[in-house]
């Protein structure tokens, strides 16, 4: 692999299904290894900084889900499972053999589905940040941003107020993009925004999985994310202090330290 701190190249690749995939590419694929970074329902900006920082150490691909940021979405691409299949196709097209997948929020759900469908063993490990996807059976709960509204959602998503967006400060174009992204997230996540059958399938993910939860996460509370981690046979669960749903934004150093420890203690020994 080659690494870079330069701005990413933005590529669009058509799939056999007719769906086009747009992704930011940091560096060059020289040894078939990569970090695949999957964004939250709020859009690719939620992981842009993380992807750029990760590219100092690895070849990184950071997709924009079809329908987000004005990208085209085929009518047949309408579920988290469809996204997972699309990115497995992308992994094949890019000829990647060892892929470390990092997913945030909706992206964590997509990452799980990718691992479940990885018939060629190309995914080596997962890191799920602000995990979602399993049914929040009582007493577990998750917040629904559609019901909370933008201001309250910002309070639940970020521990530090300085990271919260001011909805009133958005331009008309930004507001239109925000609502379009939110609508597309609903297409993929469905009205319930979870898969009632996912928890029963987690045991099939046999690669190492790291679940990182912000201690103040009001979207996917720590107790819920602990339950997500418990469903994987080889999981590691860590909390990040002074952070909520986007700890990689609020506490990037702590998140990178946790991931590095996970790689050194769980992923590298597994590859020998």
C-alpha cells in the first residue's frame, strides 16, 4: 500500500447491477490491503476527518452511499443488505484481499452485513463506532432522530456543544442536502431502523470485532452497544470518555489508540 495526506481522489465505478458507486480514495492499492470507512446516516462528512487521518497509515476507501450528496441510487438499491453487497462487489473490483472495515452508526450496521456476506474471506476485522442495527429489545433503547428533531439530535449525538451544528445557520443548499440525506437513510434503514433478525445472525461473524461506544452517546447508548458487542463471538468492547455518537470526531486520539490496541492484540495475531 501507499499512504498519503493529500486530498483524496473521488472515483465512480459502475456495478453489473447498474448501480454506480462513488467513493473517496486515499493513496494507492499496492498490496491488496485497505481500510474501508463507512459513514453514518448524517452523510460522508461524519467520517471524512477519520478517513483522512487513517490514510496516513493505510490505503483508505470511503464511499458515499448511493442517494447521499446527490449521487444516483438505483431503485433496486434500497436496503442495508444491498449496500453490503455493493461494497463487497467494490472490494472484488479493486482486488482487495485484506480489508479492515470501520463503520459509524448506519455504517456499523452496513459493516456487520458485509462481514456476514463475505464468502471470500476478504474482510479481516471490523470496528463499529456508535453501533446500530440490532433490535433494541427492552430495556435497550436507541434514539430516533426523526422524532427528536435536529437540535435535540445534536445534543444526543455530541457531548461537546462545539461540535453540534446550528440548523438555523445552514444555507438553503445545505438544508436541502441534509434532508435529502436523511430521507435516503430511511430508505436503507427502514421505518424501524433496525433488523429484528440481525442479532440471531451475529454469531456467524467469526473475525475480530471492536465495538467503540462514546460514554455519553444518546443515540446508541452504551448499554445497547454492549449488547451489540456481546452478539459477536470474538468481540472487544471499549468506551470512549467525553464523547457521544461520534467519538472519532470528539476524541480522535482515544479512538485511534483503541483501534491500534485492537489491531496489535487481536487482528495481527489472527493473521499469522
